[in-house]
């Protein structure tokens, strides 16, 4: 580790990076509730509601690729802080939106920051812990996503009905202050620092395009194809289902306040989903957890789409949260393990970027299908099928990386 870098325990690193992850989830979670509130305030059509989620994912696609490549060049820490500032400042400004177009422009920049922060933070933690505990630590990092969603659901339930969605968006600007704190207290990845020292000794830095082309070299082509298919399927289904979750509950006949209450209950199931995945992933492997939890997600999505009573809605919704977010934890463990130090953040960012393309189409698909009077049952069957495609990609193309050391220079 470089002399001027602070030393930090693994638990403190997890807490620091996890809070950034939580703020990311807070913004995404709030967006799902704000879309439902804006439908009433601005009289939005289903298609316009879909575009709010879609433009967010367009920004995330750009941000994941751009900031992922930048993190391989200037460091994980600097880019992590930059992404926090990007999405928190833009989120605060979006509270002043007076038109749909103004909101869409700001949501693009919010998405850029969100999309960049996630793969960079997971790469930072993945490179900073030992192989035997890497899976558990990265899934625990992902578990902060559930905390962010729970916080978003609480804000939606207690703030939006009485004080409006603008106040909720102002609260999501708080990460800007946190980023200032991180500048002094967060060390960079020791693997990035050693890689940077080697490059300085050789007086060279890899170019952006060289890093991208390496993803499709003979050594990494199979992993790249697998990850791109997997990420597209997971993100398409997640953003299609979860950004529309409060609205779908409303479409099933429940009022705005009741839908917020039910989604809050469903969101609580995310935490045991993460914790069980964290326990299993270093014992039974990455592929086992991914396949099991994704299949659980597919079945839950089918039953949620067909739920017609409160009990069925809550049980299937809780199972959907449990399995889907546990699968996300495994995905963020598995992705950085496919690549060597020099292109790890680029590979993770590129996979996340392809995933965000799915995140563009997920919310838009729901919006257009709802506008065309396609049933919720059919819509969720589409998501169920998509997730199964991701499972097939892991089974056929994926390799097990349990307890393997991260790859050095290539």
C-alpha cells in the first residue's frame, strides 16, 4: 500500500463503501415511489412513467462503462467519490424540476453516477479482502442496497404523502456531504496501487480501447459473453419489476398509500435474501447461489404477476425481494472475479453497462405493455422467462470462482 494511503480494517471498508451503496439504492428506491406520485401530480401516461425509469438506465449504461474504464486508470477511490458527487448533486437539483423534460435530463446525470458507483465500489471491496471471505464481504456490501430501499420506502410512506416528492429528492442529495468525508478516510484498492506502481516503473498506462478489446481476447471472451447475457437479463427484469412495483400494486386495485405500505413490507425481505446468500456463497459457490436465487426469482415473479389477493401479493412480493436481491449479491461477487487487475473495473463496468441497456428496456416495456392493455400476468411472465435465459448463460458458459485468488496482470 502506498505510504500516503490510510490503513483501514475490512469492516470499516465495508461500512464506508456500503453507505455509498445504500445512498445509491435510496435514490433508485425513491424513484419507484416518485414515479407513482408523479402519475397523480403531473397526470403522466404509462409510457411517460416508463421513460423516467428508462432514461435513468440510459445514464447508468454510460456511467458504468465510462467510470469503470476511468477507475482502471486513476483509481477506484477517486472514481467512487466522483460518482457519489455526480448522482447526489443531480438528485438534489431534480427536486426543482417543473417539467417532465427537465426531470428526464437530470435523471440521466443521476443515472451516470449510480451506474458508475456500483461496479467501482464492488471492485474496490473485492480487491481489498482475502479470497476465502471475498464472497461474503461483497454480498454484505450488496446488502446495504436493502437498507437504502427500506429507507426509501420509509421516506415514501411518511414524507411523500404529506410533504411531497420534492422533499424526498432533496434528502437524496445527502451523499454529496458523505463524498467530502470519503476524500480523507477511504484508501484505494491495494491491488490497484501495486498495479499503478508497476505501470509507473514501466512508464506506461493501458489505453481505454486496449482494455476494452482485452475483454474479448481468447482468455476472457467466454466470461464476457456470459456476463453480458446475465447482466442484461437480471437488470432488464429487476428494473422492469421493481421500478414499477408501487405502480403495479396500484394497478391491482390498491390506493397510493396502501401500495407504499405493501412495498415497504416486501422490501424488508431483501435483507434475509442478502444474508442467506452471503452465508451460502463461500460454502457452495457462486454458480450455485446465482442459479438457485435466480430460479427462485423467476418463480416468485410468476406468482406475483398472478396474485389476486393481499396475502398472495405480499407473500410472492416478499419472495421476489428475497431471491432477486440475493442473486444481485452473488452477481457482484462473481463479476470482478472474471478479470485480471488491469482490466477488472473495465470488465465489471462494461458488463454493468450492458445490463443497464436491459434496464432501459425493462421500465419502457412495462409502460408500453400497460398502455396497450396487456395483462400484468403476461408482463411478469416475460420477466420470468428472461431470468431463466440468464440462468442458462451461467450454467453453460460460467466457471466456478469460489476461493480462487484474484488474477494479477495479464
